[in-house]
């Protein structure tokens, strides 16, 4: 059903090789300006989607666009425009004894398929990164954000057409499982699939795609308050990691606390009550919080409380007897996304950084910083939680592969 669109995307990917870096930057600058200029149109279409969703749904905040958020998106696009292009970067170059010059050079993947849920900002982010890295993208968003995504694509297509760039550099497929199924099996047309969303979406794509997949998105993030943690740093870090934006993948899901610091737990969690954060506490931490944290927000933890990505104003608290037990809990329940320790113990700092297996590991800082822009990468296409090819925030370099270039003067290989 979508083969014609896949063929046009493949053709467009060949045309992309002819675009200069200056031309790509000019187009990105125009798109950033157009996003702001056509904010009324985008917000009007976004409202159509918002009207169909319960504001209490954690996805609502992800779906919602505002003038400030559009301005921030435009700023991110300009940041991407200003970054050095990875294309053509020589990774290595050697001259062999036979005189052959062999170089390894960064090149685009070609056509990248993105399957994502109710986050219309992803449409701008993905396209800007794909264009800057010389890739074509095919997007399959969720039905929750279809009007928003279509409006954004209309804005981008208008700029592409006016700039003389093939509009098939960006394709938006209809919402629905049929489009996703065809995209995941478009071998020969699509080089890479990147899912962005819940663990359920990621599992579905990984299990059904016949095209290479980079897993991104699901984040079960912990913050460990160590025996030698600073409680002033701790309360601010914990509050920020949990409440800055609860619906994103870098939000904290579980606070782990050393049992020797349980007396400080009410102070560390005090700010959370101002945001009505519901806490699921294990037996020891529940006793420490009882009568000192709002009773209507304090619940007893169940086995399901740990290893859950809440994406809401909910979190778990786990008490441990040692640093090693904290590491074991993270190893058991983490998703290899972002993990943090709050401590003044230099040995534990070094061991945490060395021993924790995650894409981003923090000492005395909030996991909310796991973000491409915060890492100086411009925007991001997702947070990779795997180890093959890319790990952590994925930006321009992670959207490229490489090829070998061999130059000779008539050399032939002897028998």
C-alpha cells in the first residue's frame, strides 16, 4: 500500500547526497522561522488532538504544544543548523605498503523510519537531525497526535518546496498498525527503524521488524541517596529528577536510600508533596515517612512498584543496607537509561560510575539532564538504551554510518 511512498523516499535519499552543508543549514534556518511564524496554525491543529485526550493522561503533557515550546523547538533547530556536519568526516586514513590509500568516511544511513507516540515535537526534532545528517525520514506517529504531526509536516514541506529540496525527504504515514507493519518490513527501501515511546511500543517494533532497530525511549531511572549523601543536594536533585517533567523518559522512577539515612527521608522528599507526588514506599521507608508525608500520597510498595516506568507523579522508594545492594537493585530493575548517585564519598562515586551499566550515569546531578540539547548535541532523535552502534542521546553522528574509500594508481592484487 505504501510502496510508492517508500520508493520516493529512496529516490530522495540519493538526491540528498548532492545537497551542500550550506544549503542544508539554510533550509533548517527557514524551518525554524516557519515554525514560529505558523505557530497559530500548529497550535490550532494541536488543540484538535488535545480535545480528544483526558488532561489527566500522562501523555497529555507530551502531546501539548505551546508558543514557548514551539519557540524552544525552533531554537533547537537553529542549534542543529549551527553544529558541524558529520558528513564526509574522515575517521581514519592510511597508505598501505602497496600504495593504496584507504579512508574511512562518515556517510548517511539513507532512509530512516521513526515510529513514535504522542510527542509532536519529535516530528521537528527528527527531521532536523535527519536533514543535517543527510538522511531521509519516514515518520509513523500515533493517532493521538496525527493532526499535530500533519500540521508540522505541512509547514516543513512548504519550506522544502520553496527551497527546491525534494519534499519526499520527509514522509508522514497514516496512524495505525498497518502503516507501522509495512514500514517495519520495507526492506530494500528503509535502512533503519527507531522506535520512540513506551516499552510496549519498543518491544513490538523489535519483535516484528525485519529491518535493523535501535531501541530508544523506555527509561526506568533510579537515584541512590548514599550513606554519605548531602541532604541539601539530595532534596533538590530528587525533586527535579521526579517533577521537572514527569512524562519523559529521563524522569526518576525510584529513589533508593541507604538505611542509615532514613531519618533524612522526610526532608529529602518534602518538596515532592508540593507536586502531589504519590510515593510507593517499602516497609522501612514507609515507617520513616508515616506522619511526615501526606497520608493520602503515601502508599505501601508492592513488587510491581519496582521496575515500573511511571510517567506520572508517582515513584517508588527502596531501602538498602549497603552500596552493593543499591547496585544490585539498579541492575535488576533498571532499563540501562539513566542512573544517579548522591554522595560525598569519592570511592563510591568512582565505583558507581564504573559499575552501573546505563547509557548515562550521574554523580550529584539530576537524571533530567539526559537530553541531546543538554549534552551539546543540538536536538536528539532518542535515547538509545542498547550498546550496538549508539548509546545514550542520539544526534548527528549516531545517524551516520561509514564507508571505506580506496584510491589507487592501477594496483592489482597478486594471486
